[in-house]
């Protein structure tokens, strides 16, 4: 059985994460968007934080509806 390894060592070459970590709210939104759009790996999303910020996330509308359904 083949395993998918693409997000185990994902590097975001277009984003300076050290700089972004200075702004916790923006970092949280960015991190959640990355996890939703490109895979969670072994990480989990906090439902409370996700529910609070779902409308602010730049994600596909179908993913947004599905997440809203799961959170309700």
C-alpha cells in the first residue's frame, strides 16, 4: 500500500513564517487555510477556533459548507 508523503515536509517558500508568527491572528488564519487546502497530515484543527474564523478563511465554498455542516 502506497503512502502519500507530500505534506510531511511541506515548505512554504512564498511565505516568511517567522515574520508571520509575530502576528498570531494572521498566522492562525494562514495556518488553518494551509491545513484545509493542502492536507492536515497528523495535525488537527481546533473546532472552537475554526468555528470563530470560518467566515474569514480564504477557502473553497464547498469546503466551507462542508466544514460548517460538520461544526453544526
